[in-house]
C-alpha cells in the first residue's frame, strides 16, 4: 500500500540535559510531591472531633487530599513544565523536547514523563495488564465465595465493596485496554504519523490515569465502596469515606479520557500520511477513533454526576436528596447517558482489531469496508439514544419505555453489519489459524450470545423480570469480556512482535485461549441459567436452588483464571526470552509492519506515501 | 514529492501546528460543552420535577437574573476584544482580555462567597436550601473554572506578546485557537446566565 520517499538526512539536535529540571524529575519525585500535597491538604481541612459538620468536613479533607495527590504527582513528575514555560514565553527548546521524548534513556524513560507515543503505549499496556490482574483476582474471590450457598469466603459486610471495586477496576481497564496500548503505540505508525498530535498531552493522559490507581486502592482502607460500580445516589451520598476514593477516581479518569480522546482524534484527523484518504485508513484506526470520539462527549456527564455527588457529600447540596428538591433519577440519567455509550467505547476497538486481523489471516480483502464504517458510526450514533433502557423499572416516565426499547433494538442493525463484515471476510477463505485469528471465531460466538441476550434485556416486559439478576451480569460479561477483551487479547497476540520485538509463545497462547474460552462458556452460561431462574446480582448469599448453577460457574471461573495466568506467563516470558520476531511476521500490508523493531523515535526514516487500500490481499499488490 | 525527515518535534510548519492545536482545543470544547449541557439538563430536570416542592422551598432565597448576567458579561467582553485583537494581529488587546478574566473571576467568586442559600439545621449542620440553590452553585463553580482557565491563557498571551522570540505565524494561530476558547466560554457563560434567570 505504500511507497517510501526521502530526500534529506537526519539532523537531530543532541540532547544537553545537564542542569535542566526536566532531567531530575521522575515517578519518585512525583510520588514525593504528591504525598506532600495530599498530607498537606488533609491536615489543612481535617475536621475537629466536635465539628457538627464532621461528616462533610471529613469528606472534604479526603477528597481534597486525593485530588491534591494527583496534582502534586503531576507537578513532581514535570507534567506542568511545558505549560508553565509557555506561560512565561520561554517555550521548550528542541533539545528539551528531544529529552522528553526519551531518546537514548533506555528503560528509565518508562518511569518519566516521556512523550514518545511508543513509551506511552507500553506504559498503558503494563498498566492495563496490572489492572486486569487485580480486577480478575477480585472476580476469583467473588466466584469462590459464591461457589456454595451461604459461602463465607468473603465477609458479607465487604462483599458489595468487592463487587464494586471489581466493577470499576475492570471498567476503567476495559475502556483503555485497546485504545491505550494499541491506540498509542500502533495507531500513529499505522497512519504514517511520526508522533501523536500532542505528545505532552499523550504523556499527561497516562500519568493522570496512573494517579487514579492509588486513589482507587485507598478505597479499601477507607471502608470500601458499598454501592457497586454504578454508585447510585442517594446510596453514594450516604456511603462512608471510601466513596470519596471512587469519586476522585472518576474525576481523574474523566480528565485522562478527555485528553486521550482528543489526542487520538486530532492525530487521526490531522496527521495521516500523504495519500491516506479516509477510505484508506485501516479499520482499526476508524473503530478506535469512533470509540474515543464517542467518549469525549459521554464522560463529562458522569463527571458531573460525581461533582454533584461530591457537593452533596461535602457541602450538603441537594441534587440527590428528595427532601431538598433532588432526585435519584437525575443521577441515573447522568450515569447512563455516559454508561451506555461507554459499553461501545469498550466494544468498538475490540471488534475493529478483529477486522484488522481477519483479512491478514484469511488473505482476502476486508468484506465491505464501507459497511464496517457504517456499522461503527451507526452504533456510535444510536448509543447516545438508548440510556433509559437501564431505567425501565425505576419508575421514571414509563411512557418513554417503548421508544427507548425501539432505539435499543435498532442497535442490532449496525451491530449486524459488523458480523456481516467479519463473516463475509472469512467466508470461503482458508484461515491461517494462528493465535490472533482464533480470537475472531471466539468473538463471533461470544458477541452473538451477548447481543441476543441483550435484545431480551432491551424488551420492557422481559426486563421487568430479568433486571438486577445474574442474567444481566452474564449478558454484559459476554459483550465486554467475551467480545471486547477477547478482541484486545487477539490484538496483543497480533501486535506483540511489533511492540516487543519478540514472538508471543504460541503454545502457551493456545493453552490460554482454550482454557479461557471454554471456562468462559461454563462460567457465564451457568450464570445465565441462575439469572433466568431468578438469582439476584450483588447478593452475597443465595438460595440452595441455585447451588449447581453457581458451582458450575465457579468451576468455569477457575478455568478462566488459569487461562489468564498462562497468558500472563506467556507475555512475560516471551517479552524476555521469546523468539526474535521478523519485521512482518504475518505478511500484513499496513504501515506498522514496514518499520523495524525497535521502532525509531520518529517511526519512519522516510515519510510514507499511501497509494492503495490496506487490505489489497489477492489483488496483486 | 518529497518529505522532510529532519527531527520534527514542533518543527512542522507553523500553520500545520496551529491548525492541529485549534482542532485539539475544539475537541476539548466538545467535552466541556457536554459538561455544561449536563449542568443545564440537571437544572431544568430538577426544576421540572420540583420534588417535595423544594426546588425553591418556602422562605428560600433566589437571585435575580442580573446576577448571572453580571458573571457572564466579562466573558463576552473578553471574547469580543480578543476577536478584534486577533483580526488586527495585535497583542495590545491581550491586557484587556486578561483584565476581563480577572474581573469576571472576582465577580463570580464574590457571588459564591456571599450567596444567601446556606441554612443550618437544629444540629448546627449547614445545608443548601433547595435544588435551585444546589444547581446555582455548581453553575457558578463552572463559570469560575472557565475564568481560571481563561486567565491562564490570557496571561500567557499577554506575556508572550512582549517577547520577541516567538514565531509570529504560530503565535497568530495560537491567538485563533484561544479565540475558540474565549468564544466558547462566552457562550457557556450566557447559557448559564439564561438558565439561572429562569427560576
């Protein structure tokens, strides 16, 4: 698809970092300044024991400490040096920018405010894997406790906190699981760009997110988040100090998401290689961009919901207290106006990865590129019109249930287009059954079940029965884990050689794949049955009539857990000692496979010019 | 066709960098716009619901519409003055924009500091009088945030206007980019003023 052109040689300025403040800042300095800020804010605002507003003042002190930690960390790691220098009219020099890009700094750059998009991509990858490991461990604890009726592996008092922390950890991880590592590392190379549009903001998006991790962890030491990840008000207004950690996490994460979404969108719109018209943009880039572009307007509504929850807790405003004119419905609206698009923010990149992979391993062009784009656009557009299907039984304007049922079910149409594209691409092909390609078949199956069960939940009468049951839990795990996470893992197997220079251990990958996929079906098909029979979610102890379903589900969960441990081992082992990867192990045609490993700082020695579409397999080019 | 492969960070043509920066700011404005739209939705949703008749409870306070317009006026002045300065490629207006931001921030801060909505219950606990008061304070807080960001930008443009080392073409693009922001916060301020004027 490309020709490579060059006329001039490199003339890089040599970094001269001596005595510059930039060279002295790293994660350690960030942590020190962050802790000083947090402790200072807490002690400045901590309540006296006899304060009549003790509850509010305690919330104020904790929230201030958490947000101050984030700001302090960013100051300490040097995130604000660029803006400050802009403010005083002394822009960063080329040498300083080159130093920030991490040129020649080896592994140290991963612990600094590094602007190289490939470093940021790896930071996201490691961060996401850590989050998934923690969230997955919580899931194993939950399933262990639910293995038998009346199981007491987890105390009833912390069960909902565990479920809530599992939920929010996984949701955050899943939102960034594809657009974080691959959107940052691979996507700029795929479009022929030398960097992201805003390299410093790129680093900012990661480090802002990083500061949310200890904040969320602190919830454990502050009594947990007993509301579940939805944090419905007024429960969240009345909850203990741990709720402040949830609020601060969402506020910080929303900033990170907005910055990352803006950066990825601007990069794709403004920095594509010469000749890369919109119909020549790789489909992963289209899907990832629609995902982050959807997140840009969606997340601020959740951010406002958290601001209002915070002011209710700190200042006794009355957004969610009906005694003073507030309403829990307001929270539900704001939450789900974000919440449903967020499902597609997670899903679209996963599906787009599979669309990227499938033509490569079938050696056929992508079936109907336009239908794929239309499918993504249709889903993104409709996803903002369906939020109230989560509120059918809340009592909010029952007359609008019908219209929301229709808009929800309409999403099946563009979703069907995505199936059509995947199946059409593989149709009559001879798939090269390497590890990445397995994910495509798994997602067709999982997403089909996730999608069809979703139609039942969108149906008002059926939802009246199924709402709040384990059926719902199984449904959204089939879409988010079965489709989006499986797609992301396929992406990891596919791009692992480019990101690490080594091949992912194929045998371990196969073992992991089959353990995870078989275990997954056992886990969640069992949960579907329990849910359809009436077992409620978020309840620590269940009736004896559900014992076999839950025992089966827990057995499946252990299989999934073993599968992911094998995958984690494969990633770590292959990264260190795996076979050296050739430049283009899959014979793919997109631009990232035209650059060597390690990828040069500016990706391309010669600027690419695009002359054809990226899926011209079997066309003689 | 050929392509420049020199080390490029911020070495793209100023017009290219400028357009890219403006696009980025406009995308951030979309996010901020969604936040403001959500606040306005909250205001009218709770106003329409009037749960327990406590949108403005009996004996509760309200503020006149002029309060919101007072807070919004500096936004509008700054946006117009900045646009004039950008059109004339002049840095002389940056000081006026900065002044407008500072005055606006003071007005909004003063309104928040002296609002009459906070009551005390029998236990000495502070609480807000009703949903109108709750919404008013968050809308005011958003205005204040906009003033802080606007002050930062205006101060930067003001200082940079006096420095000879900046690239004039890129600086003009940054004026245009800032214009997008000042126009947006003026629109936002006016929308908030209209909203709080409908009690």
